[in-house]
C-alpha cells in the first residue's frame, strides 16, 4: 500500500518533470499561431476557448477524483457508502455538458460559415500538388510556376549545418497581394496532397480529378511557411509551401516579371530532378 | 438454455501445456484466451520495435537511419500491428477467458470456430510482416490505405489486402462467438441487466465488429480490383472518386475506434468498484451510455476528413454529431468518479492502472472534443496534435485497461499472485514515460508539425527528442510487465478464489485457477 507521503512525492516528481519540459524549451513554439488573417485569429480564439474549457472541466473533475483518492481510502479507516445511483445527479451531469456543447457550437458554426464563403474574390490562384512539389497558376494573369524545396541535400544528410528555414524553404515562393481576397482552387496531379499554411489557417486536400476551394485575405505583409499535410509518398516531408505577401505595387511588378511556363513533360521533368 | 456439447470427458486428460497438439487443436475458452493474449503481447513487441524505429529517426532533424519510404512503411505497419494485432486480439483474449466465467457458462458457444478464429491470426500477421521483404517494400501509404497513393504500393498490395481480409474474418468469427455465448449461455436468472459491464461492453463491441468489418472488406476489395482488374471505383479519370474510399474507410474506421475502447470501459467498470469497496455507480446509465456511443459512432465518420472539401451542411452535421459523443463519454467518467466517492479505496496495481486510464483517457477525450470543432480541426488535422490525441486514448487508454485487466484477473487465471511492489513500479514507469512520449506531441502538432514525416523543421527538435526518450523508456518498462507475468505463472503466493477483498461476480466464485470447464453445473444467481 502506498502512503500519503509517497503519493505526494510522486506527484511532485511528475509535475516537476512537466515544469522542466516547459522551462528547458522556452525557445520553441508550443501553441497554434494566431496567424495573419481575420479567420486565423478567429480559429485561434476558438482553439483557446475550447482549450481553457477543457482545462477547467479537467481541473474540476480531477479535483473531485483526487480529493476522493486522498480522503476515501481504506487505510484511513473510511467505511464505504453503499449508494449506487441518483437520477437527479445523473440528469444534471448529462444536461450541463449538453449546454456547454451548444455554447461551443455557436461560435464554431459562425467561423466555419465564414471560412467556406469563397465569393467576392479579387484574385484566383490554382494550386496543383505533385509528387513532390507544388505548381501555382495565377489563372487570369497568365503566370504560373513550380515551387520546389531548395534545402540542400547535404543539410538533410547531416554533411552540412542546417540553416534557419531547414525544410521550409523553396526555390520560388507563392507571391500574394496584402489585403486582397485570394481564392485558391486546389487539386492534384497524382495522389492526394494537402495545402497547408498555419498562419493563414488554410488547409485543404488536393485530390486528383477534383477541385477544392479555399480562400485567404492576409492582413500583414511577410513570409509564411507551411507543408504538405496529407501523406503523399516517399518525399511527403519534403514539399514545403512558402507564401510571400507583399504590397500591391510589388505584386504587380512580380506578375510583370513572370510568364507562363511551357507545361510540357520536359519542363516538369526538369523541375522534378 | 441450449445444450452445447460439454466435452466433459476432456476433464480427465487435459493435455500437458508443453504439447503443441493441445494448443493447436484446443477448443477450450481458457486455452484460446491464453493464446490470444500471448499473441497480442508478441505483436505488441513487434509493433513497439516499429514505433522505436520511428522515434529513433525522429530523435533529431535530418535523415539519419532509415529511408523515407521505409519510414512510411514503419508508420503504416506500426498502426496495423497495434490496432489489429494487439488491442483487438487482447480484447478477444479477455473475452474468451472472462465471458464464460462471468455469465456462468462452461465454455464459449462455438468452440471449434473459436479455435479457427485464433489460428487464422498468426498466418495473417506472418503474411502482413512478410510484405516488408517484398519488392517495393511493405505498405507505406498509411494504415488508412487512401488511394491513389496506396495503389503505388509494390508487390505487397495484394498480400496486405488478403491478410486484412483474414484479420477481418477472425474478428467477425470472434464477435459471432461472443454474441452467441452471451445470448444463449447465461446461467438461469442472469438477465441482461444483471450482466457485468465487461460483458455488456463486449456484446455491443461485437455488434459493431459485425457491422463494420465487412465494410472494410468491401473497400479494400475495391482497391484490389482498381489495381488489378481495371475498375475505377476510386479513379477520377475513370469516373470514380478517391474521396469515396475515405468515406467507406471511415464508416468502418470510426466504429473501429470504439471497438478499441468499449471493452476497456467494461474492464475499468469492473476494477473501480472492487478497490473502492462500493457498487458501481449508475449501472443502467453505463449500459445506455455505451449503447449511445455505439450508435453515434456510425454517424460521425466524416470528422476524420473535414479537409476533403465537403459541403458546409455536411461539415456542420458531422461537427454537431461528433460533439454529442462528449455527453455519454462524460457520463461514464462521472459515474466512475461517483463510484470512488465515499468508497474505501486501496491502490493495488489494477486500481492504479484503472485510475491512470480514467485520467489519461479523459485527456484524450478533451483533445477529441477540440478536434470535433471543424473550423479549428483545419489547423489540427494531420498534425502531431492528432497523433497525441489518438495515442492518449489508445495507450494510456486501451493498453492501460488491458494491462489493468491482466493484473486484476491474472491471480484468478494462474492461481498465483504477482509481485505487488514491482507491479506498482511498472505502473509509475509506464505513466511517466507515456506522458513524456505523447504530451510533447500536442506542442509540436499545434506549432505546425505534420504527421507521417521522417524529417522536420528545426523548431520541433526539442519536443521530438523528448518523445524519443519517453518511447524508449515506455518500451523498456513493458519488459518488467513480461517478467512479472511469467513469474506469477511459474509460482508465487497462492491466490484465494475471491482474490480481492471485495471482488464481486461469478468468476470469483470459482477456484483460482478455475477448472478447465468453467461452470459444468449452472451457478445460482441471486
Ligand atoms: Cu504532398
């Protein structure tokens, strides 16, 4: 039998372990980014509401449980009660969670409806996933290009020191104008992929033969990095996404400097080398 | 009550445990239960080694040890081993050992089928493992087998599919046997609402198995014909739809998730009252909650695929239905806490594992509720946050419940007590390491690390290293479990019939170990 003291010792050891986990890693992110769009901020808020709700329910339930584990033990000579049901109590703890869920569902529904509203866009970019790179096409502007990981092989194999944006860097970034509603048409050419940029809170599967829609409207210029999120074969971990959001003038210049690729097999083969 | 051949004459010359023939041809529920449990443990070691290969590669950024393709086949195989080879057979093993004793029967209703449903498994898994050595390697498209990717598998594909058919066949036969036993072999006076909760949860699980294993079989057969017979079920170019496979798969897959957890609820509902010395709180609501969870499990499947581009109405439906599951699950947890409340608790190893189950399964439940929220799921989906979630419900969830069950019933099975001090050490080591492994995965997932990648960006390195230390610690701790079980089987302090001070149920009225044929005359139910 474990004494009360032993219990406390274990508990403090375990909580110490978690505290050390937090302290030792102050530098690395442990939470969802707030992101740079209104939607991503909404999503972050929903996430934090749900998180704290869970934390409080957990604290409440576990507090009762731990109190019981300390107080109602045989070693303290406690005589067991014999009750084994109570319709009132059971009705209460069925109803209250139900009400909490409704309170949670309302803001979630609102955010979801906004996310799915792809109307009134200013610009359309078609995104196609390949094993293992992305193709971007500004449909009405006649510009398209492939975007491939450009972290050197030597870094991956550990022959050279890894640099800051290891595995999250590409040869050609997707350039978007700030403050404009951009619609994405997402598809794939071989197997399923998923286009995901956490700071935009956009994640949508790219499925061969089907076109999915998503949209974003970025508030702050900057460079935002993401990855393919659906297992797509050997180099699934090596097809990052980089989005550079710029002022309109710079975006116009970017369009002027780029043209349509010859999308023939040779070009694709050259890129995939 | 149907009269099933009781084979009484076997009692006299039960064969030696060292004879291969005894185990190969056995139709005895205890022998078959033992076979299932040992099989499950061996698969646990193999699946565990695969997990350690994954964790070793992920110890630090960069490609160090394995090829990415092999890495993918490790994640795929690890899941298949742990789900179909460990948790499901372990539960079937427990069902075999316990259900006849709990309902007051001699044996399972269909003993010959019982033998067959076990002996299919070693062949199925030998075939599955052999695919690792085939041209093109083992399956590497994830255990979810999504096309078109899975159709790029090399020679392994038909063998993978055939072996999954065998596993499904084995599960369905096991489920039929459980249902037939529970519905036909209960001792007179044992009405349905007097059955122990372990029996109830298994009855419901068995119906889930029969309902969904054929759906999986249909889906993977369509993969086979798409690959070899020019059909286009999942090929858009031929008029098919790759997303349809995901719907079929998760129509199986979501109930499957509950197949992997409902019997755990039954185990925990048996253990808590014993060590709280107080009857289970809310027996009837436990039964209804299990039924509701099983029903809801059929209408929430698409929450696994919020990102495939469903219509808004579909996303809303699956979000609401999924959130509803929190209600019956909450009822269960509250009932367990109410059972403990004002009891007179002691904390032997089975109780520790059961309490660990309640707390850590709840943590997985909370992240499950967060995942149900579709707009936020777009951020969580296919990240390590999901990996953390389902490992919390499966490892300190299902696996802890299975371990708790073994400690709880082992003295009954073999007649000897295990070493309590080492059992407690096993619990604390497992608990510390399981959290060290899986808790940091929440962090990297939220921070943006996708699942199923062999290499990752630098900001994920610390928590991945931590998870790797945890995984090795957890793996090694399980060797202590193996040692404890073997030691108890070979000898030790003799157990009484009741084993635990307050254990209630028919199995505790039989001697420890129980006779080869459990109840040759039906017990009297008060
Ligand atoms: Cu991809």
